[in-house]
C-alpha cells in the first residue's frame, strides 16, 4: 500500500538480500530527497546514486536494485512511483511500460514481426542461402556428399542389380556427356552411380553434393531411350551446378535458427548440426530450384542437338500428370514445393516446337 504522512511518503514491499531466496517484509520511506529502507525494524539510508531502477513488465513486480546485490520489490507501482517521483534517475513508468500498454502499438508490432518473419523465410533466407552456398569451398560439398551417400546406402538404397552389359552401354553412351557436364562444375567430376531403389525409392534419380548422380535400376528400366536418361542426367547436374543441395540445407538451417532466435530455444542448435547429412539425403527441392535444373537440362539438350521431348516422355512415365488436378490446382500449387508435371512437360514440348526448322 502507499500513504502520505505529512512530511514523508512510504511504500511496502519485500526485501531480498542477494544471499537468501527468503524475502523479508520491508518498506521504503521518503524523507525529502532521502530514501530510508526499513527491514526487521532496522532502518538503512540509501544513497540515490547506488540505486538502480528496474522496469516493470506486464503485471510483474517493480524492482529497485540496491547495493551488495540486494533487491526491493513491490507490486504497488503507483505507490512506489509517488515515493520516487522527482528523485534523480527516476523517469516515471518508463518507456517499456508505456509501450507495452499501448494496444495499437502492440498490434502494429505483431503485424510487423509476422511480416518480417514471412519476408525472411520466403525471400531473405533463399537469397542468403544462395550467397552462402556459392561461397563455401568444394571441400564442404565433398564431405556432405560422402556422408549423404553413406546414409542413403545404409537406409534407403541397395546395390544395383542392373545387367552389367546394360550398365556398360549406358556408361559408354554417357562418357562424352559426363566429360562435358563436368566442365560445367569446376573442381569436381560428375560421377554416375547405379543403385537399386526397391526399398521404397523406386524409379528415381538423385543429385548429391560434389557431383554424384545416382540412377536407380527402376529408372533405367522405365526409360524407353538412352536420351531420356541423358535428359534426367542433365536435370540432376543442374541441381549440382546450382548447388541446390547446399542451398536447401542452408535454408533449412537458417529457418531453424530464425525460429530459435524468436523462441529462445538454443538447445536445438546441436541437433541441427548433427542432422545435416541425414537432412541432405531427405531434401526435396523447391519450385525455383526445380525450374533452374530444368533450365539447365533444356539448354544442354538443345546445345547437343537432342530433342527436349525425351525429357517430357520419361516425365510422363515417372509422374503421369493428372488433368483434373491440373485444371483446378490453385491452392495445391501455391503450397507445392515442385512445379506441376504438366507444366514441366509443356515447357519442354514447346521448346521442341520452337527448335524445329
């Protein structure tokens, strides 16, 4: 409570001496320009330059930080304000108190914070990840590629069962193209590996850091022409050249760090670092990254005089487009991480038509 007694003012609260967690009943009395702290019937004169004013947040208590680590706390903010009013160093309720009680400012701050978070996630983080990925040395990619391949071989992939003659024929056909594509990625050679995807991956191709491209046996069996496999290879090399694996894992890490900075949960930092190789092996590409890889593949096919329709043909078998979903894909496409199969097929078919004499 607070009161005014002729020549003095006082307020009641609790005193903590900084050595024990047990609070004691106390009061602070104002005598002119002097403050007296009374605890257990003993008065103590407080020098004003030794007092540090705390800030009350929400409905919490107001604190006065006293010498030797002691604290006087009081729930009666108005009463304590009357006692301290006019003393050097006291500025009323304080800026923080005034700001937190302003409803319009609170709403504006919430909208601004949400806007900054969304802007950071959708624009800032991708831009930063691109800059960081292209600045990292190739040794980082080599290490991540090795760890990712090891994780894939342990958990998802099995040794290839491809007929040796078929594998040899593919490698012979790809030899010149692998050399040309490796020139697009200085510091690494593009390496083609074959694995069985019968454990769940099925017909698929994977691009790992450091230039490793994996074809599953099921993908080879699905292809009707070696140029279809070449189109897939060029697409995967596009991921490698643009460092999409690194960019993806950096994006994931930056978003996680952004959430940590907002929530204050630093315990997740070590878990993020430990999960990098596994996260890489599970990484999906964004729509922009897929389009970049498609751009690379389309340009390469045209440069080599190979029909872009080969990419369209194998895409139809890999992921047949659903015409009904294509017609009403609005929200689904907004939330999707990949361009629609139909969109990708049409793009390569249009390029084929434009390339005809």
